[in-house]
C-alpha cells in the first residue's frame, strides 16, 4: 500500500545514515573507512606501561582502491 507522507525536514544525515520516505523492501547501509594509527594507539587496560621510541606511521598507499564499494550490497 503506498504511503502518504506530509512535509518533513532533515537537519543532517551522517555518512552511513539512511533517509527513508515511503515503501521499501530492504534497507542496507554500508560505508568504508581506513584507519591509520601509530604504535600504542589501540592499547586498553589498567596499568599499561608503553614505551614507544621514534614511532612512525607509514600512510603511503600505492594502490588507489583497497576495497571497492560499488555493487557491494
């Protein structure tokens, strides 16, 4: 059955958000992200002792596309 929708206002839409108005069968949001982090960046816990001397994060990536998202539904 078709939906009848009145006026609505969208203030903001995030990168992996969906604005849906009306009928739908399937909604499948997807997004990609590449994270660069130096030594000791993702350490969690109590009483950590981390010693990083001259930490360097190499962000050079010679290929253009790591994982294509076209047709990836």
